């Protein structure tokens, strides 16, 4: 089951059935099924609190993924700061909706094992995001 929740923000406009189908399709492309994935949309301050409390990081970020994947079934909690998604969209000249989809699938890619800590893995992540975004129909 894929759920969308909010903490301190309004739910962004999403075609939830379409997004869920897309997520399942991307997961399947990597050989995974979907178990329980919860997206929590929040603001910058909420994202910072999660980062500080659970990861010991004292900085803002767009997405934090907690991976509970078991075997080939994706499970996790994905926290997304809508404030940072909005500012990132402006910075790169994308729409908010396109950037939000990028971050939604970024979390799924983390659940499949894709990292982004080095320049090489970051480039691979970006390529995989672009491929996944092209599948959103």
C-alpha cells in the first residue's frame, strides 16, 4: 500500500492513483514489488526536525528516506519538504509538479538500493530519475 500524508502543510495536488501505479511500475522495473510506502509531505522545519532527530544531521534537505525493504518488497517512509521542492524547482527552472514527481521517485530509487553520495552514484541516480520520469504517463 502506498499512502500520502501531511505534517503541517496542505496535501499537494497529485493524481494519487496514477502516481501509485507509476511507483509500482518503476519498482517492478528494478525487480521489486511494493509493500508499505508512506510519503509524508512537510515543510522545511519539519524536515529539519526529522533530520536532526533520526539522522543527527543539522541541515535542510528535500527528501529523507527510511528504508524498511524486506527482500524484493519495498517498504519505507519517505519525508519530503514541499518548501525545498518548491525552491529547487525554481532554481532548475522546473515546475513544482515535475520536481515533486522527481523527489517522489528519488525516494523509491533509494528503496531499490540506489545511492547518491558520490559524484558517480549521484549521476546514476539522476539518470534513473530521468528514465522513471519519462515513464510517467
